[in-house]
C-alpha cells in the first residue's frame, strides 16, 4: 500500500511560485497554412504534427476545418479548373458515323465541355455566364 503522507525528515529545498499565465501564441495565416499543408500529405498524423509545433491536435483540426470553408464572397463564384484544349477531329477520321442521323451536326466551335462523375455537359459558344455558374453549382451540390 502506498503512503502519501509527508515525512518529517524530508524538507523542501526549492519552491517555485508561478504568478502569471503564459502568453497566448499567435500564428500568422502563412504559419497556419504551412502547418495545415503538412497534415494533408498522405500518411501524415495530425497529432504528431501538432506535437512537433507545440499545439493541441484540436487546434490543428480547427485550422483544417477553417481552411475548407470558402469566404462568402467566393462561395458563389465557380472555382477555376484546368482547361484542356483538343483539336476537333472530323467524323470521317474517327471511323464511325451515325447512320440514323437525319442531318449532319455542325461542329461546335468555341464551346466548353465539362466532365464530372461520368457526366459530360457541353456548353455552346455565347452561353450565359449565369447558366454556366448554375451548372457548376449544381454539379458541386450533387457531390
């Protein structure tokens, strides 16, 4: 059984009194972004990264959640995506033609083609910007 009583022969040699709390640490946006970026590497452990920077894992998870949120001014704008420009190949060069088509379709020059989750959306030249934004918004909402 353990004895938790103070023995009379033991004397306290040094006693330290802490009279103030430590200052709160302040991290710049760049520091937060760098730490959050470290956690996004495949195989990274958030607790290890937080410990290395002297933080609680909860703080790093909060920063990650905040980084995922878009500012309200950007929430309505469609995000930028890489554009792929391909040359139009004539139907005869492809090697297959539709025999059931009643008329030949004209190639859509200057259109936009959006592919997401197996769905292809083609937007013709001169389409309204609001229409394109609505399509992108609908695609994002279907995730």
